[in-house]
């Protein structure tokens, strides 16, 4: 009696396994490359920083502005784009920019430079000051 009960339980388990196998075989499973591609696209679509970079590149190309020729110019263009989009956070973005020079510039000097940069109203003049700063401290990437 108990033996029949155990056999019926085993049979039930085997039937459930067959159902599960049929269900799994009908699922579409993406290849590893497809999964990586999908994850990458989700990261790009959901990451604010990457969206800003993509939008700033699109703005550069659509407006006909010459593309930055060096990485530091690209970084400066990115900071200028952020400042242009949200001028209320200008000081925060300038502090982020100055953090690039954490070893070359003392904190007191950063405060003085920050005052000079934040008071600049003309975007071209601000860009020139940032480029000069990068060249002065020989920032290289």
C-alpha cells in the first residue's frame, strides 16, 4: 500500500517534470550576446550621465559646432553643456571640474579659481578659462 503511494507520488513528480520541460522548451531564450546588448541599451537609456553625454553629442552635431579635438575639450564641453542646461547648479559643476585637478591644485587655490569661474557670464570666456586651467596644469588623458 505504501509502495503504491510512493510510486504514485513519483509518477506525479515525473509528469510535472515533463510539463515543466515542455514549458521551458517553448520559451524563447536570448543568446548571451543578445542579453548583453539588451542590458547595455537599458543602461544607456536609464543612466542620466550617459543620456547627457548622448544629448550633448547630438547637440554638437546638429548645431554644426566643431567636435572637440581632445578628451579634455570634450570634458569641458560636457561641463559647459550641463551648466547651460541647469545654470542654478553652475557652482556644483565647476567644483566637479576642479576635482579633476585634485592633486595639482590646493583647496584654497580651488576656492579662488572657483570664484573667478563662477563670476564669468560669457560662455566662451568660461570655456577659455577652463581650457587655460587644463593646459596650465597639463591635464592629460
